């Protein structure tokens, strides 16, 4: 085994001599019904290292400039799903988007995700989103009356079959990027279908037919028009559109 | 102000809270109050696995697991609790599988297992494959599976409710839990929850450090709420620094990376852990590895222009193995560092990770008001609690285990209690403390800012009470924290509104962090020995004669209103294992 060359990777902050900081403009959509009825854009100029996250920029604003700026966040590395927002017109997690990757030359626009009611600044009402999730029965259903004493067996291939959709963090980036969802809040939306897929294709689950019937509804999978916005938006790299297509196919063939 | 009445109230909806809720909801009318939507909880950030001696891939048994846990905790572990942890681990994993958790599988279709730090065959002979895992997203899968099962069981959640106070009423000379007071983020409204049983499962307090794997929201709210009501906190000086955080950012890179064969190297490319732990090497316990890393850095063998980090080298592992077993952490390296782990080593440094200490409980999850007395109706489980199964240093994969074993136990015990107990009368004007605190912050015209005080706190904690400590550094921290607590009285916020006032909540959270930082530093100052995660350069050896005992810290308020931390001690429960010198 070759010993790796140990001075290859010198990021971040490779050159301590030169200041890494640049000035950027954050153009943030503001709304607080306690103060004013209408939403508006507000610009903030800040010094930031381009290798920092959009979330770091929002924190600089909140902590050092304007404490009223309101957004959700927690883990700050793309696992908890709190900080999905529309950044330069695309749905992303603020903690997984680096400044350098979104052209800091121009103002960076930050606004709430679409299709869910805005409550304050970047905070939206997540209840309709979670209701759609709950509606697809997102839990393992088995008909065992006698629980096995050991684990159920599952082949590695059967486990792999639904691996992609187990990655969902319920951030709503996909659902709130979907034009069908924007126009009609009744549509289950991609995230709920992803979570139904996760169980329909799990070899241990025995309620696939029931979930398919739920998704066969007029507001179910057939509303999807395959625009791929959801796949582009997913911060976990889930092939959302493919998962929806697999559910559609299962509805036609009744095989899954 | 609204008043609610439930049999059982659970504070927090991470792994421990939701595992408790699944049990409690089946048995009693339960409400879960959580400051985050449940799936945002930091259990989801855990990566490497959950220990259980399933023996699916090689010989193993729960007794070896118990020993490793006791030794890993540098013998400060209560051994009766560790035995329960290791024994019930097996059913805990199987329960999760039955709930639907998608574990990685062996070729036979059983749950796959991998190596992890400090877990060994036959009392330290060699590493053993004990960690049950789902790629490097085990915590994510546990959090999702528990939430799915909460949906199935119809668990009632109050999302974005911040519990700010614990209510205690004295009945016939016995202090009993009466309920909690919560602040609703969406509206600013105060809610009083009267409950026969309250379970704290609100997680850790790592945000008092700067470089940390902890979420912004891990601010010790549960610990602070009970501490302010006169209940003790146990072993708060013991904090774990995980060896492999992303350099400067602190984002966790799982120990599973080393379990899969990853190697730590210094600037000369040397596998330095061979020097410090000849048998377990890179898979020694976390305290040992973190100290070794800093020793390399201090002795001039750190990497980079400032020599302030070392490398986690995965380049010798096949890309297919990284894709299958470590997909998330390799993506973190690409996203946040612009590094390709197939070909380049990843710069890492130890990152503040886990509080071994917390609210003292017995093995049923019942909270103690001193060394032995139970507070009727009050329970705690998970990182917020101290059972103590982790002692002076937790083994990797034992925290996902802890939340499942003791979350379940607390859920059952609390629900059984609330089935038979009566409601305790609420104190007069139960929300007064919270109302006063909120009003004070909202109306303050002081000139101190939350972000600045928090920054100074984090900097002093990183500089003075991290991996290496001395009397002098800890005293520096104690003095700085005292100054910050004084300045905190003049803190002012900009957002004066009721709706989603996160400015206000960050101020409240800072107050919690300051209280807990003080407890930690004062506890650390008094422990004049080195044990597990608490390393004193001025007392480099473990001292079983004077310090084989748990620290119990109490808040004392003098007649003039001055607050101090009073320390007491509690014996360690030893059953099978006599303390030995700890080598890996």
C-alpha cells in the first residue's frame, strides 16, 4: 500500500496570508404579519468566506445585524431537514449550499419554499406536508400474529431495492418544488410518495396494496407530470421521479 | 396561558423521547413536547451503529460488551446499569428491526455488524464486530423508524414547544413532579402541562463548545430546567471529544470509517495510533484517540500550514466499499471540503460530541434528588440523563443503544406510574418564573448581545476545558463564565414580537448553556485526576482512592441571591469488574 502524500489536501482556508473574505449581498424575502401585511425584499451586505454555507450567511445577519430575521435550522450539515429554502430560485438546504457554488458576484436571493403558507420570513407551515406523509401509512405493516424471536431475514438485494427512498429527511424541498403541488395543495406531493415507496418495495411489508390504493386516488401519483423538479431539488440525491414512476408502474402491473 | 392535563408528558422527540412515547402512549394518555419537529432531532446525525452482541458474524456475548462498556468508561460506569444495557441491547436491536428499521444485511439475510472503537472480543483480545448498522446513517434510520412508529401508534406531539420550567410540588414533605411549563414558538403563548409523570429526553448541551458535532439546538434545556429547581446534575465534567470531526467545522465523520479500515495519519504519513494503542490501534476508545491526535499536533506532527489537524485516510479502501458503507461522510468531505475521499485524505480534528453526565437516574429512568432519593413522577433518558452507563467516556454505538434501552424503560416506568398515581397539585401561579424570564428578556434595554456572549463562551470552553485541562485553564474558564453570567443579565434582543421569536429563544438557550458550562467547569476543577474524557495535565493519572466516585452538582442560592455550585459525591456501583489499568 502506498503511503498517501499528506500535503495534498489543504482546504479549507489554504492560504492563511490572504483574507478569504468577500462581500456579498443577501436579498432576503421578509414577512412578519405582526408588523406589516405584505412581504418585501430586504438586502444585507455581509463579509463571508466563499467556502461558508448560506446558513452561515443567514446567521451572520441574525446574530450581528438583524435579530428579527427568522428561519428554522438545527444540524447545519444536511441531515435534519430544517432549512429547506429557495436560494437563487432553486430549492436547497441552506446548510448544504456553499456561497462559492451559487455565484456570489450577484445578490443571493433567499425566500421561503413555495406552496406552503408563509408564517414569518423563511418559516412556512409544515403541517399540510406532514399530513400527506401520515396519509400514506408510513410504517411497516405485517400480518404476523406471532412475532419472530429473531430478526426477519432479508437478502442484501431485497434491502437494496428500497435503499434510495430510505434516505428521505422530510425537508420538503421536493414537494415544494413541484408545480402540481403549487397549483393544487391537495396533491400528496413527491415526499409522501417517496415514503410510500420506501414501504411498498420493502420485502418485509405486507400493506403495499393498501398504500397503492391510497396513491391511486385522484390526488395521488397520477397527478405527477414528470417535470423532474423534485429530483433536482432533493438534497439527499434521491431519484424521486424514478420512485414515483415505479409506484405508477406497480399500480398498473400490481407487482412490486 | 393555557393549561393541559396529561398522564404522561415527554420532553423531547429524539430517539429516547420517541422510544419512550411508543411505550407510554400504549399505556397512558401521553403528550410529547418538542422544540423541533421530531425528525429534526439530532439522533438523526448519528452514523456508525448501535452495539449489541447478536453474534451474527462472529462469536460475541453480552458479558464482553458489559466489560468493554465498563472499561471504556474508565471504571466510573455503574456496572449494574451497564449489564442491563448490554443484555437488553439484543432485544432493542431486534425490536427496531421488527418496527421496520432497514439494517444492512449479511449474505444470510441477518443483521450485519461491524467493528467500532473499544468493542472487543474476550475482554480486549481484538476488535469484534458488534455494531449493527445501516450504512453510515444508523441514527437517521432509528429516528425515522421511531417516528414512523409514533405515527402508527398515534402519539400526540406538540411541535415547536420549548419546555422552560419544571414544576415541583411538595406533598407531605416529599418533592414530586407536578408538570412542566412550555413556550409555543408559533404564537409566544405559555402553556402549563400538568402531568402525573414527566420524562426528560431533550438531549445534550454540546453547543457551549465552538468546534462541535452538535446541532445549534443542543443547548441543555432539560438539564438546566431541573438544575434550576434544585435537582443535581451528575458527572458534568465528563464530555466526549470525538476524534474525527471535519477540521474547523466539527461535523462528525463516523468512527465506522475506522471500523471499515480507515487510518489516522500525521503529517509524515505515519499511522500514529500504533504507538498509543498497540492492540486496538485506530479503534481505541475515543478519549484515547482524541488525546493521541492532540499529542501529535502539539509535538509538531500535525498537518497543514498551521499544523493544527491530522488526516483520516480512506484512500486504500475500495471506492465500492466507501459508496456502500460510508456514503454520507464521503459526501460531507466532498460538499464541505471539496475533497475526494477516494484519492485524498480528509483533514480532521477532535470535535465536542457527547455529554456523559446529566440528570442522575436509576435504571428505571427515575430521577434522583440526591444520591438515593427518587423524585416521584420525574424521569429522564438518553443524553440528558446519567444512569451512568457511560462513566467517564462513552463507547461509540452505545448512545444509540442507550436511547433505545433506557428510553423504553423510562416510557414503561413513567406510564405504569401515571396509571396508579394521582395528579399532584400545581404550584400557585405555575408559569410565573417563565413569564418573568420572557418578559425580562423582551423588555430589556441592556447593551449585551446574545451572539457575542455565546461566541465568548464557546471560545473559552474550547481553549480551556477541552481535551487537555489544567487547574489554571479550568480556573480561567470558571472566571470567564462568571463574567459572562453577569453580563447575561444585561442581554437584550431585537425581536420583541410573539410570533416565531427565535431571537428570544436563542437568548433563553444561552442562559441554559451558561448555567451548564459553570457546572461543568466547577466539577472539572474539583476532580484532581485524569479519567476517561476528563484529562488533567497536572494530575495525569487516575486516582481510584480519592475519585472513584460520581460528582453531584447542586445549585445553591445564598440569602443575598448569589448562585453557587455545590459539589457532592456518589459511590460508583461495582459488581463484576475491579478497576484495572486501561490499555488498548
